[in-house]
């Protein structure tokens, strides 16, 4: 009886700790980014015994998108609940403005030399957005110990997809998969 009560309290405690912060939360100055949306799942998805770790997906927006659009329309919330994973959707730190006719269309910088020539500059792990995307999993793992370092993925659309591919190649020890 005591074991069942203890197990029940432990389960309630774990569930309550995740439920208190479940869902989307818009954050400022978070994980190295000026703005980001973080999705925290409400409960663990079914897993084989002994596996209590969660995946992390970092989604990089496309040119002309804003992070609010990704948060609202991407479907990451449903996938995160189904598979029990965290999702981070950061805004570009130092956005590139590649289209001179659409000066407010911000993009992740995948190789812009600031004179308007794409491909003229080679991104490196020290480029502003690249450095922050590569560092974000470590920052999140410090906050959420249940994130599995073997289940960290990066995805993106348009310029965000280019940066996702670049950081996955720059840091294969951190990112286990990439989608574009």
C-alpha cells in the first residue's frame, strides 16, 4: 500500500511539473535568441521501459515568416504532444534582408556578405545565428534534464532550412538529424 501511494505521488509530482509549463510560451532573451517560442509537452509519450528522455526539435523560420506564424500553423504542437518532445522556434538574431524590393522580409543569414551578395560570405560556427543555434541545445538541456542529447534535431524552411543544413554539418556531434 505504501509503495502504491509513493508511486502515485511520484507520478502526480512528475505530471504536475510538466503540466504547469505545458504548451507554447513566447520568450524573450531565451537560449541566446532575442525571441523564441518554446513548446513543452504536457506528458510523456509512451516509451519502452527505462526511456524517459525527450527529443528536442529546433525549427528555423523561412524568409518572410515570423516566429508567430510558425508557432500557430506548423503543427509542431500536435507532433510534440504525440511524441513527447520539446520544440524551439527562434527568431533570427541578426536577420539578413536579401530582397531590396521587400526590405522588411527578414531571413536567417545563410551566407550574406552585407553588400547584398548571397554566397559571397561563407557562414561559420561563429556566425551569429549559427553560433546560437549550435549552443541552444546545451542551454535547453541545462534547463530540462529530460532532453536526450541523442535526440536533438534541427529543421527549417527557406533560409532557415539552409541554416539548418549548415549547422547540422558544422555540429554533427550535437544534431542527430536535419530536415529542410
